[in-house]
């Protein structure tokens, strides 16, 4: 089964990708990026409430491990 996802999939990148792109702006220093602990499980709960147990997004999330998908936390110091 292929999961149907929306436009938000365009923002699905690893923390290293976000860190590098923030650095490339030249607007910030001391960039730090990591995966938010437990974020895949938070996302699963969100989909269950909003879309229900038959959601194709839920199928996708459950097929991936917690290190494969989640929310990136990025911080930096403004120049």
C-alpha cells in the first residue's frame, strides 16, 4: 500500500539537512539540529485523532522506525 501524503512532505528532511541549509543562509551561527525524542509516536497519536485508524499516513508512520521519521528541532544564534 502506498501512503497518500500532502504538500507537507516537501519539508521532510533529516536534521542534518536542516542544519546545513540554515548554515548556508549566512544569517545564523552555532546551528544545532536533532530529531525530537518520541516525535514519530506523537505524530501517530495526532493522525489517530485527526484521521483515524484507516489513514494511509498512519500506515506509513508505523512502517518506519522512530529514527527514520519525526520532527527536527533546529536552533541557532542570529548574526
